[in-house]
C-alpha cells in the first residue's frame, strides 16, 4: 500500500510506493525536494517529520541518530512507514543559470590546492555565501566547487584541490590560462548563513571545506551585527593550512573572531592543536546549546562532528552542513 506525503509549506502532496525513497517518489510525481548527492552523504535533502514515521535500508552517513530522534530525516534514503506530513526549509536562493566564465587567474595556494578566479559573464551575478557552482565538462559530467569569496560584482574565487587522475583538477586545471572560457552552472546549493538565528557561530572545516565558510565570513566583515565567530580548520600537515596567515588577520574585521588550526599529522615542531577538528571544538565548547554550527568537509568528519556536537547539547535545527562528495564514476 502506498503512503501519502504532504509538504506543509507548499501544500504539495505525492504518494510513495512501499520501499520507495521519498525523494524518488517526489521526483517521479513532479514534486521538487532539495537534494544533491542522492545517496545520503551530503545532508542537503534533510526534512522534518511533523507526522508519521520512516525507516531506512541502512542509516545514512549524513544523518546523526540524535537528528533522527529529533524528527529529522533524509528524503533520498527515507522510506515511508505511514502517511507523512513533512516540513522543508524554504529556498529563496537566486535561480541557477548556465553561463560562460572567463578565467582571470590560476595560482597555487599549496602543492595540492589552487586558487581559481573566474569572471562570470551574462549580467549581474547573485548568490548566497555558502553556495557552489558546477563546471560543465565536454564529456557531459560536471565538477562542483564552492564559492570562496563574498558576492562582489561578477568575479568569484574558488579553492580547487588536486585529485590525482581527476578529469578537471589534475588535467584541465593544469592547462587553464587567463582568458580561457568555461561553461558553468551557477549558483547552486542550499548551504548558507542563517542570520535569523542570532547565535554565536562555531564553524569547522577540513581542507577546501574552508571555501564556503570563507565566503560567509567575508560577507560578515565590518558588519555591526556580526556575532562572535570561532573557526576551526583541520588538515593533516601544516602545508594543508594554505590560507592560515590571511585568516589570522580576519579578526580585525570580525567581531570576537577566534581561529583554531588543527593538524592530525603535524611535524614535531608544531605548537598548535593536534588531532581532529571535532575533538578540538568539543574540548573548547562543552555546552553547544546556544550556538549555530556550520560544518563543511568530508562526510566522515561531518558525521563524527554532528554526533559529538549533538551530544554536547547542540540544537539539531541549528546545525548546517555541506558535505563534499565525489561522483562515483570518476574523481574530480
């Protein structure tokens, strides 16, 4: 027997067959639900269950048990066990468009990370700090990169990590020169800063997960309403902290800014924090009940961090994530 699923905010409704994921059922019937990876790794499709219950073939990585207990579910993996009423966060982001981008510069941040600056053609560019773009490749696939700069005209910065054998990051990127053009789709994604929370911010990133957080923090610079910010950035070695010097200067333009770099495999002379970012946050914030939390990086880090932070009292409704996932058929 199928089950009826109603979306509280829009009044839209669809039916899910037994064992059918909610996202699959909604898409089949023309009801749009937010999603990205579709295999439970990013958390973009998180919904709130207002009535009814769901189950999973396997608990998805991007949903902490504490979130499930609080009534949240991932639409791409959840199967309805009854009729449902769900709540979906409204999305007021600018619509995505296919545009051409002109390469303005490509320069190395570190041996593994490059700074890519593009100028987006086709009229004024609007996006929310935290969003990303797709680079459309000739083979018909795409590669996704978060904006690393606050909206300011049509120039946008990106942090691109080299993936050995990657179609774009290890091949095309090495050949790009100023003036060349790329086909892009921009802006995309629901990760954004929630100014309505009125809470101190704890931000944790690994690797190039720094990029969307940098975009948010640049937009908050010199803002009288900027809340206190604690930024934790994790890597393996000091070479992974490719922007540490610049970040330390952000305190001059952000309110009560604290930057904590964390290394899991530091050299013997490293005097900073050691281990993993989620452990460093937990050591510094034994009570996270009053904070808004932003996580960006590997799904493994995000899963561990959410579980740890929810145990420390974090509100599931104030934990925002952007999990970096790779396309299964090829690396980027």
